[in-house]
């Protein structure tokens, strides 16, 4: 699965993401360059790095094989160690016969035995997660991991699809009587609430809408497959019939063609950033504080201490 198993509360609703469909998409991403759109969003997100006042010595590139960000981060922070992490969570089985050899993402990134493969990532001053959060169906499990992976005052930056992504395509599928063409994405206000709940401070969310165009239905569908196949759990079951592809091409042309003759499709891109504050104990009638938390608070009050 892409992230730890859903919580009991999440089991009360149908999953947003079909794990098997996500597996197929990510398996096909192995060894292939990140989508152009991911690289473009990484470039736009990098324009916000001026907000990070602390020069990071370590940067975690979460889900680096699909983020399209490694070279950009190396250029931005040439002295920093770029840690490729989160790859271990991609729902990709080992190839037959791989045994105890390097895992698929180790082969992909050229790392034979990195510390990033451990269950707990090393801490860093910046955690960067480009265009992957929309694939996660269990934010209460993921965000505390991000919080733990950041140093105090460390910065989180991420981007993902917002709810209005592919709304024109959803209308086409609804007219044809088919299931949704993709999963429902998460509203940025809900993301902000989840960040606060996970212990992040001062989350800031914003979004922009992009319109991409293509000269044919075939080109449009080919690019959408690179961005991710249909992972909606309520997608069309079974076969649609012999002429379904022709019907889809005709419907796309009819509904998405603009005055320029090209097919137009909208994407909502959500950007977010937050930082990890100093741990503060909540005072109650009886308060229990872990030894690690006490040491962290002591170091903040006495920066010269190293114990």
C-alpha cells in the first residue's frame, strides 16, 4: 500500500484510492522520466523556497522517483545532502527473483544500501513532497511521519492536485453514464486542518488553476496516463462495450474543444507549506512527557547543550 493501512475511522467510508490501480500506475512509472507537469510544478514550487530562511544541510525528497525534483533541489542547495525517501512506501512488489538484493527504488536511484530505506527517515531541515499527496488515502498516518522527519523549525513544502482537477473530464464521463475518470482529490482547507492536527505550525495553503491543451483526444489520454491512471474505487466496473473508445474520443472533442480547435482541460494545483515548531507539553492534572521530548525542549532552552 502507498502509506500505512487506513485507520478504523477511514474504514467506515469507501477508499478514495484503489491500491491495486495505484500499484499499476506506479509500476509503470519505474524507469520512466517524471511527467512534464510534475517538473513544471516543482519549478513553480521552488519559487517559494525564499520562504525557507534556514539553509538546509539535509533535504528529503519524498517519493523522489515521481517528483521530478532531484536536479532542481541539487541546484538550489548544492551543499545539502538530498535524501530520497518515501520510496519504500510505494506499493510496488519486488521483482521475481530479486531475493535480498537492492529494492526496486534502490535500483532506480542507484543506491545500494542507503539509510533512507530504514523504517524511520533521517531528520532534515526541509521536506519536499511534489505532486504525490493526492495519492495518499491516510493523511493521519502520513503527516506525523513527516513531522517526525523534520528538525525543529524545519520546513515542509508540498504540492498536489486539488478537487477541480479534470472537472471537465468528469462531466464527460457522467454524460456517458460511466464511473468517475479519477479519484476525488482533497480540498486544501482539509489539508490545512490535517497539518495542524499533526503538529505543524502556521500552515499556508494556496492554489492555482492551469489549463493544458492538446491537438487530439489520443494525445490528451496518453498524457493523462503518464500523470496517473484511474484509481477511483468507484470507477467503471467491467467492460464498456465495443465502441466505448470511439464514443470517448467523440465526447472529448465535442465538450473540450476550444475556439482554437484544441482540447482544453483544467488542473487545480494546491501548494502548501508549514514548519515544525518546538514541542510543547500540554499541561493537565497529570502530564506525561517522553524523555525524548524533554531533551528536545531542554535543547531549545539551552542551545549549547548537546546531551
